[in-house]
C-alpha cells in the first residue's frame, strides 16, 4: 500500500504543538496504535485468506 506522507506530517506537527502547549494531542499514541493493529489484522487476513479476530490485536493495547 502506498500512502503520501502529508497526513502523517500534519499529525506530527499537531503532536509537536501539543507538547509545546502542554496539552493532549488530538490523536493519542494509544489511538494510533489501535489503527496500526487494525492494519496488521487486515494484512494477516489477506495473507491467510481467513478471518482474524480483532480482539487478538487490540488486547495488546
């Protein structure tokens, strides 16, 4: 999968602003990690051709 870095750049800039302003970022690390676990599950299901239980991926978060 190919994605541009534009969206990531905006998230990183917002995160840096949150640090500078001593506030929570709009997207937390925990929320981002859940998205990455979802992507891992999609890739695993695609590679195996089988259903994947998301709980297996989210329990780590």
